[in-house]
C-alpha cells in the first residue's frame, strides 16, 4: 500500500502559539490530501480538502483562518493551527491516495496547555 | 450529506470467537473502506470494497451497494484484533471519506 507520513507525531504547546503539522506522501504524488480531526473516543471528522496549487476547501463549521492549509507540492501538505487554545487539543490525521483507496498518516497528537 | 451508521457500537469476544460488524449508509457510494485503528491511533487499511466480496486471512468483507450496507467478518478472533473498526464511505469526486462512529472491539484471552 501507499505510505503517508506525518510530522511531528506529538506536540505540546502553550495557549496562543501556532503549530505546524506536515503530511507527506512518500511513494506517490497527491494532488489532493485530506485533513481529519479526532477527539478522544470519537470518530474522525473531515476538516478540509487540501488541493495542490489552489486554496483548500473547508467543511462546514471549520474556521479557515484558524486552520491554515498549504499544499505546496505534490507530496506535501501542511496544517497550521493558529493561536491554539486548549479546545484545539486533538488528534489530527491526514490522508492521501494514488487512486481511489485512501491511506492515512500515523497522526499528530496536539496538546495545548 | 451522506450518513454512515455502524453496529454494534461495542463488542466483547472471547478469543477464538467469530463476529460480524455492520455498516449502513444512506446514499449511493463509489468508495467504501474498512479500517482498524490500533491503540496508537494509526488507521490500518483492511479493505477497499465499494461492492462485492473480499477476503484477507481471517477477515472478509461484503458490500451490497444496492442495499446500502457492508459487513466485516472476523473469524477466530485474537487479542490483537482489539481496537476500533471504522467504516468510511465516499461519493462523488475527490475521494473524501465520511466515517461511521466505529465499533469498539475487545477480545479477551
């Protein structure tokens, strides 16, 4: 299967700071990547679709000014959580695909103090 | 939007038992995947199965697209099968997936 990586795997930050999370497709090119968020004991919720070379598409209720997405190349998408607050603490997971089947990164656990 | 319902929400098994997990969806789909989320949060791809039947070792899956449901079968369960099983579906373009709430499986020795 295709391999998707994320960095960092875990981050702890102070309230008010910004955090950047990277998602990379390691063995294929991806014009589209997806960002999901998962709270404890809940399912994955799609946040946004990241499009290479164009603006991201956000799902209803997701603040685009808070969650900045940049798809700079065919193998890299970044999610920046700006002015993070404790309620942004969550597990963030990206996915990408060389075809119809989606593959997921290992996730980034964000804790905002 | 499309709705995805999984049942049962929780399942407890003795090692060696068989189980069936169900996924119902509310509209036509062109993508359906089953995942196992391990204790570290990694989603493991089990099946890409928008229709038909597939088998991989002790696991198999069937999707009946016309009746809008999919089943995941686990046979001879092992403690390492414990975790959360998600069904996710997609429709239209871009391959984005909508997840069900999951089935939390605990297999005891």
